[in-house]
C-alpha cells in the first residue's frame, strides 16, 4: 500500500549518485573473490557491482538455470537509487516509467485512500514497472557467463568463506548469502534463529491481458485484496491475497469466483487467465535476526529480512542491501565493511518489515463491523498522516 502525501510537502533531493571505486589491493596482490549464494535479483545485482569493480565473482544458484518465474515488479524510488549506485540504472530502458499508486478502493469501487500522485512524484522521484525475468536478464548481461554456476545448491556455508554445495566446494574472501526465505546460508550459520513466520494469507501473482488499466490500484475487501499494475507491452500485473491456511491451493476458477462481485475491471482481468499462468505462494516474514554477518559471510535480501509484500519493498530492500554492502566493503575492506553493513541495514530493514506488516493488516480483517469501520474511517484520515507513515521507506539514502 502506498499512501498520500500532503500537498505542498517539500521535495526530497537525493544525494548525487556516487561511484563505487575499486578497492586498492596493492601491487601484485591477488584479486579479492566474492562468492554469491543465490541468483535472484539481490544476488545478481551484488555480483554485477563487484564485477564492475574488477573483483573476482562466482554465483552459485540451486536452479538449473538463471531465470525468474515471477510476474511483475514495481521498483520504487529507493530501489531505483540503489540500482543507480550499483551502476544498473538502465532498468528504466526495459521497464515502464510509471505513476505512483493511485490509492486503495473498496470492493464496490469507492475510494478508501486517494493518493496525490503528483505530490508523490515531486517528493520521491520515479517509479518503474518491469517484468522480473527482464530485470534478471538485464543483470545477467553485466556478469560474465563463466562466473555463473547453475545447479549448485549450497548445503553448508562456513564463516571462513567456504561453501559446500552440490557441485563441490568453493571458497571466497567474502560470501554473500542471497538465497531467499529458506536460506541455507542462514540455516547453517544461524541454526537457532527463529523460522519464517506465516502471515496468515496466501498470494497469487499473474499477468493479465490489457483491459485499459492505466493506474496502479489496490482494492480491499474482507480478508482479501486485489492489485492491478500497468506493465510494459500492454500487459497488466495482478496480485491477489486472501486469508487461508498455509499450504492451501486455489486456481484461476477459484479466483474468478472469489472476486466476481468486485468492481471493474477485476472480473474482466481474471477472465483472461488460466491455471498455468498463475503463481501462488504463501506469505511469510522472517523474525528479526540478531545480526546479518558471521565471519566473512553476510546475509542479503529475503535471507536476512523476508517481509510481507504490503509495501512492495522486498526487491527494493535487497537492492539497498546490495548497494550498501558493496559501498562499505569497497571503502573499508572486508572486516570493517561487513560490520558497517550490518549496522546500517539491520535497523532500517526491521523498520520496513514492521511497517509492511502493519500496512496490510486492516485488509485482512474479516469481522464485518471492523471492516465497515475501516472503510468509513480511511477516507477521513488526512493525507499528511499517510505521508508520514510511508516517507521512511522511500527516503534512502538519508
């Protein structure tokens, strides 16, 4: 959910993009090797940035190929700034420059929150929508093919930089655990850490045929919601969430039935999909970890701070992680750089995880009285209140 900002709010001016200069190794010194465990957005962005500086890299990915099965992705202003710092700003070329979300509607179409789109753009900057697979392809063009190792699933990661995986053993001066919610890196180095926690609802994602959708909108019902986001090429990225027991499954026909009485164009969008095009994943978040670093190993992205998708910040926070990690390690060396990364990222990501959980909670109320009070109260809350709630997520670096 993205909330409105007060009209006339002062523009936020980002810092000039800083180049990440290579670390000085000295004459005759061996190149530093970075091993990245996980070939998703955060892992590949980190690999591309380190390679750009001349460091040796190796990327281990458990899947048989480097690709992304997801649907759409909105890269918000803080994520775009992170990509700029990483030297991957040409994501704007493959994506669609988009307006900020227009707000939140009730299932009958009435507006619950109406964003001041121009104020959001003025204060925070650009939004870009892109297909996840297209972003992965863009990142892969910045990484030498010979450094990519598909089909190498990490089994154990040691603090000294040794990674035991299904294709052998790899060692590095620095290891980045970017291997997702069920991270092997986290499991082996943080064995007593709490397990991921089910949020109580499942999420469907899919691309629908164009139905003249021109704005990003989320709709709230009782215990369910639906979002629509215009994408490049005339497609529409859609997502739906509904309260459900963990592990339950529903297909396209079930979605059409669940949302058939919701406002247009939701039923029409659902008419264009089939089961093969719908991805369903239960929604989890990761309880706070005491640290993101152990020895020469750092966690990044969902492996460190998996969050609910309510603010659309999962990929953006992984990109922030990548930019911060590369900058700190490059400037300070591995030991001091990892410590600085840990200090910088734990407090911020904890805040975003918490705010994301809070932002989505009212959409999943099932009590009709509470839901009715929500729908009556939200349109009456001043935009400045919503603006203050969302500002910390977007204003990075600060």
